[in-house]
C-alpha cells in the first residue's frame, strides 16, 4: 500500500510538472522567472558602445529604457526586441514594471538582463523604492516579450561610418517594430531586380562588399515565434550616392 501511495504521488507530481512545462512552452505571453542587474558606474540611460551596433541610438532609444541580454541576445538576432520586465518583490516593485529594448550583450551573476539605471529604477513603485532597488544591485524578476512601438517613426537605416561607396556597405537597422525578429536581409538593385542576401556582421549590423551601383532596396525578413515569415519591402530606396554616417528613412512601419 505504501509503495502504491508513493507511486501515485510521483505520478501526480510528474503530471503537474509536465503540465506546467507545457503551458510555459505554449504560452508566448506568459511571464518567465529570471534575475536582472543594472549597469554599474553608468549613465542613467543606455550605452553607445553596445554589441547591437546602434551607436548613439543605443543610449536614447525608448527614452533610455534599454538592456543588455545574455541568452536573449541570440547572436544578434535578439537586438531590437522589446520585453516587459518587472521585479517580484511586492514591497518595492510595481505590477507594470518597465518595457526595455535589447541593445547590448552581457550577463552578471546568472542574470538574463542588465538594465540601464533608468530602466532598473522604473520597476519600482516610487522614488524611495527605486533607491532601495538600486542598492540591491540584483533582483528577482519575471519577463515576457512584447511588441516594440515607435510612434511617428519608420524603420531607419544608418550607414556605418566605415562604409565606402562603392566598395563596402554596412548599415544598422533602427526602430525595429512589432514582436518579430529580422532574420535575413536582401539588398536589391532597383533597375534589374537582382537581389543578394547580406551577412549579419554583428548585432543589427548588416554588410556587403562591392554593393551594386544605383538606387538600392533593402528588404527585411521578419520571423515570428510560430514560424511565420514575411518579407517587408521599404517604400524608400537607398540613393545611389549614399554616404557613410547618414540615415535613410525606409518609409515603412511594421504592423504591431
């Protein structure tokens, strides 16, 4: 009888565990437990030297509510993704938490996020609670992916300063919207419609040698968690005389 009871207890424990795992694996809007730290000795906002290659935008995007990520960086595919992050200490933490954009790669003491100081303090209920959170340095959190939204902003291409027309072209994709990843990029001639796949140099930086001459169309493949894929074709083209350091408006937003 005792062995039967032990078997039943083990069976139900295993069933509950499998059910919990199944629910978390099939629930993209569910919160996932983790831990978060903040950048030490940093400015309140983000950094301009993050591994996504955003440059100055990395410190300003989303009002400075940004974060480095470890596994969620995903070799650069995770750059530009947005997450709702909230700490779990009910005495200090708000229920809403903060929405951050991934702009860098990094981890600290088994954390999934290293938040800007601004984002870290915005998880708190008030200024006093924020000071207490900052003093702890690392907190238990839960997070989930959410859509990125940049009102009145189109997806923008920033030409990297090391580009040399017509020998080498590199660019960063700014203001990635929605809840999907950019997993591939094509560079297409606008006259004879010949396209080539580009290499992800690192983060959100895409590069190619010997780019075609003339106006160019940059097409982006957006991939969702359920395997759906959509090519997004910008309204505006890169001009044939594109210049290093310049930004070019794609003319499109992604349905969030």
